[in-house]
C-alpha cells in the first residue's frame, strides 16, 4: 500500500475534509505547492484559489479557498481556510454576484482600511470566477 498523508481542511464553520490522501496541491501566496508524505515541515499562507486533493492516481476533489494558512509536516497537512467551497458547488452566477458586491464595496469605501478589505474581496471573487470556469 502506498504511503499517504493525512489532510485536514478546516473553515470557520466546520471541518470540511479529514482523510488520508496521496498528495494535496495548495495555492500558496509564494506559489502552488504539493504536500506528499514525509514532506519537510513548513507553514505557509494560502491565497484565494483551488486546493487539489490527489488520491488513487487522480484529482479526487477540488475545493476553492478564499485564503488562510497551511501547516505541513511529515505525516499531515492542515489548511485553516477563511472560507472553503467545493468547486462542484461553485457557479458563474455566484462568482459574478460576489464580484459585483466586492466592486460596490470598493466604490463605497470611506477609509484606507475599508478599501483594502474591499480589494481583498475583489481578489477572492476573481479567483472564484476562475475556479468556476
């Protein structure tokens, strides 16, 4: 039996995934990275994008994340996501609505902090559109 790595994906709402898999590819802020069994320990920030879960020689599941943190060690990868949605549940309409709301928030921002938060929402919505396509 091939070696597996334990993958856990946690959002503020719930534990979304907890299973042993072959590999996980995560959209890190410094670039995508794959976590395999016996990976060197690391902590990374996660940008908005899609996590690919590989099992049985293929991508078994794809999950959109809005950002967060990942911790990897030799036996486990844990992703703490700000928001997570299975790609199968994403629609172009949902992504378009989020983008419109985010752009409206940028236009309505009254302070630099509000503008920065709204621009982050735009980045998440754009990544969501790409994942839904």
